[in-house]
């Protein structure tokens, strides 16, 4: 609605809060439940304020790529269900859905979190492919961070099913989990005017100037980046954003390690 | 025989009463001897004249003459603007109903598509053609501020008896508040007090079926405003 909303939003930001009253460098309450979906090998039902996502992990049997005969695969797919927001419609994936799945995928793949070699069954012939499906149930902003966190927790809790004669028996799950070497945490920093903050609601997402998604692992090294938004960011913005992302990722890592 | 007690929540299709001695009001229909609810709402019984009616909890806005509503400019014609009232029918705002000079052929300089206006419904015909007007006190274009949308059936609770609830919201927080009967509420004030008003309205929406709401909202507002003043000073 045209109410000079961006101008109005800047008044909130200059007061040190976002439109929902949360401080600029704070996340909304995060709560999650694991393995709520019985048909998936691992799942996570995550709520970040009013944002609600569900991630599910399935294992598939496949053949490896020729250049990596002893490595399994990983695939991440984000679906923006029309029920989650008035802006989403049924049909082929939109640019936003493709970006979300690629950025989440990049964070997990490039950090080397999943030990792909452990997914190999017969070298050069049979490997397991991990498929993570993320569904947005309700979109109140920051689907990227919520989706990345949900898929990571779902992966962490996924149990590998029993494999017999080269076929997967989905009815029986072994006690083995996917080996995670790292915990890549994705934090997106947004910039409106001169203000840098994390965890926007839909209100802020409509008017942001630029954003930078930063994925970090346990030893604070950056494994993936994604820049978005129409305006440019300066070197000092990048410094500010990485500092913010590092402190936030430490907090979140502590929370999911519990 | 009524199967429910006064004030209980009924769902569509629920057999509420049996027998022809009851007169039924809005939200009910009769099949043979039985009376069924057609909407989700709260059952009200007037024992003295055997009358039952329903206070709906959900549903779309039904435009009525004299209501103050908040609408969005949808389109313009040669003589006025078409306004979306966030209900199944759109309204017409004629140029003569707008105070001040409107240059001919330049209607978009006054209100552009997407602008929000606070208007009063002057006429609703039988086939739901709605005329609105901006002549009157408290009717203007909304420039800044924040819009909250709630179910229009819950607006009476936000207004309260003779406006008690909305006046309390204004007095305690110092925000400007305009309540549109179609479910849109406009607030303007300091950012932090706007958030408090927001929370109060969410609370009213969630607890709209309970009694003693004004006292509880007052308590919550006092607590939040005390916190706000402490941090400010």
C-alpha cells in the first residue's frame, strides 16, 4: 500500500527497531521440532517469528558423476507454496525460489558439510543422493535464513535407510546419520539507507536497498556469499555485515548444538 | 429446544435448535423442524421473545450507509475515482464529494492509484453500488502511518462501546488511530508506540470472543507504556 512506507520504515530503523519492534541486530524467536514428518528420513519444522518452514530429507539411489565416482550427491529444492504469501502463485519455480534453493545449496555444498564420500555404496556404480525439500508454510520475511537453518537441522537428524541388494528399504531406518563435518550457518544482512540489520519481516523485504548473504562455518571462515538488491554496497558495508553475520552465526550455532 | 447455552461458539451446519417456537435471526436457517447455523459465530438467545441470533466471528465486510471505511484508489474515471474497499464490492468517489479544487482531467494529481483514503459511505443500493464521500470531519487522504488489516467482524470490539476501546488506545499511547469498518486500521505516532498499538489490536482480535476485554487491554497498555517511558527517559 502506498503510504510512503519506505519513509515510514526509515523512522523505525532510526529508532533502532524493525517494523515488528525487534532490535536491528536481533533475530525473532526461533523454535523448531525435528522429525515431525514420518514419510521423510529426516525433517525439521522451524518457526522464526511468524515465518514457518518445513524441510524434509529423502535419500535416493543413483549413479555417480564420471569425474567423482566415489561421491554421492546432494540436491536442495525450495518450494514457495501459494498458501504462504499472497505474492506466490502455483506454477513453475519463480526467480526467488530458484535463488533461495541455490543459495542454501551453495552454503551446504561449498562448506563441505556433508561427507559425500560416505554416501558411496559401490564405487562408480551406486551412490546415495540426499534430497532436501524446503517448503514455505508461512512467509513473514527472511525465508532464506529460516530455510537454510531448517535444511541443516533436517540433515543433521536424517537417518540413512537400510540398503539391501542395491535397493533402498524406506520402511527400515538404520541408526547411521549423515556425517556432517561442519555446521554452515547462513545469515543475510540487509541494508536500507544507512542502516544494516538482520532478520527482516515482509515489510522490510519490500523496501531493502541491498542485501548480502554470508555463510560461515565453525572456525569463522566464510564459505559462500550472495549479493542481492538493486543498490551497491561499499567495502565498509561488507565489513559491517560480515562482523554482524559472524556474531549471529555463533549464537545460532550454539543454539542448534544443544 | 436449544441444544447450546447462550454465548457458545457454533460452526456452520451445526443443528442448534429444534422446534418451531423459535424465531431466528441472521446466521441461521431452518430445515423442517431443525434450526442450523450458517456461519461461525457466537450464539445469542433472547429468552423473553424466543429469539435466537448469531454474532459472526468471520466473514467479509458488508457495506452499510454511514460507515467510515479505509479504501484504496483502484482506478479513475472522468468524474471520480473507483475505490477498493477490501470487500466484494467496490465504491465510487465522485469529484464533487472531494473538498477543494480538483482540476479537470488531472484527477491523478489529487489521488493516484494505490493511495489510501479515509471515506464515508453515503449510499448503498440494493445491488450493492456504493457511493462514498470525503466531505466531513476526519475524512482525508492517508499519507504516512501504518495499516493493520484484521477481520471486519472484529472491528466492533476494536471500537468498543461508544468508542471506548479506540479512545483508550489513543489516550494511552498518544497515537492517531482511525478504524475503518471494513477491517483496516490506520495508526500514526512514534514508531515504538505504533508497535504497542499493533500488539493491542492483535490481542483484541485474538480475544474478541471473551468478555472484560477493555480492562485487560488497558492493563497490557499500561505495562507497555511504562516500559516505553522508562527507556525513553
